[in-house]
């Protein structure tokens, strides 16, 4: 994992696996979750191998 600071908050990154990639692709289609993912996609454009783990956890909770 990689730790960075964004807006004064520590964010942890994990490897973007095919499963998580599919999750992101699916959730991108809903406006509510698009807002949640705006920062993620901004980062993914720069490095598509990283994604904030906290955001993925939030997605899993919303999906469940």
C-alpha cells in the first residue's frame, strides 16, 4: 500500500485488480456514486494501477 496526503487527510492506495476495476466501471454509471468517485477517476487518469482503498470500501458498503 501507498500512503499520501490529500487535503490534509491521509489516503491509502491499493492495487487496482480486475474485480475492483469492474466495480468502478459499474458504479461510474450512477450519478450519486459518480460524485463519490470524482477524485478517484482524476487520480486513475494519472496512474490507473492505484485507487483509494477507502473509496473502494465505501463502494462495497453501498453495493451491499
